């Protein structure tokens, strides 16, 4: 049975994931995490017994720095990561400003931002601490991810956001890749 320690072990044993985590750590960003598909896809690939990694469109590195909310700073950080690992599709975002783009209330931290992601199975983040231990954050736990359930987070269960969740599910079409998924629409 998969649990948080098993997820952490899976990541620790994956040289590609560890190289990405190590690269992101070198930026020394405040309240940083790699989140969303980076972890979710690893879990779902494992539970589907895939021997090849499913391609993900980007590696989401988030951080929280209200002192520097310039979008150009994020692009500079992406360039630093591209110099280190040029074949990785980096996406760096300062969650201190992302609420503006998303038309949401201001976030208080990166973990608060993760808690406002559309799906519980995507509301996951990992990073390395000072001793290079893997830390996992999962505001709604990992149960939905490891039981292959796609559900809206409480934030997206609100009527005004449910359509965004539903459109995202249609656009992502995850069941075409991971057929064992169960998608919930309420």
C-alpha cells in the first residue's frame, strides 16, 4: 500500500526527480516547492505500472516572495534553471503574485496556494530541506492521488469555480493516459 513515505521513497529513488529537486534548491528561493504534475504523474504512473515516465508539460517550481513580485524575476529564475538543466520545461512562479492572475484572494504562503489548486490529487508539493531530505506537502492528504481519484479541492467546489474545474478535467483528458482514474464532478 502506498503512503507518504512510499511516495517520498519513490521520488528519492528516481535520479531524474532528484536532479530536478537539487537544481531547484540551488535557487535558494523562499518557501519553494515543486508541485502538481511532477508528483501526481509519478504516483499515477507507478499505480498504472508504467515502465516509461509519462511526459509532463512543465516542471512547476513555486515560491512565495511578496518583496519581489516582478514577473521578469520569474523568467530570470527559469533561465538559471535552464542553464543547469536545459532539457527540462521549467515554469517558475511567485505565488505572492499569482492570485492576481487567477482572480483569487491573496495567498499567505506557497502551501496556501497549493491548497487552492483545482484537484486534490494535484495539490501536492515536494522540496529538499537543508539536509537534502525530501519534504512533502499535501494540504488534502495523498489519499485521492494514491486511490486514483480526481476530485475538486474545497476551494473549487464553490459554484463560481466548479466550471473551471470541469473545463480543466476535459482539457487535461487524464483518463486517456491513466485509465484507472475515477473523475468526480462534485
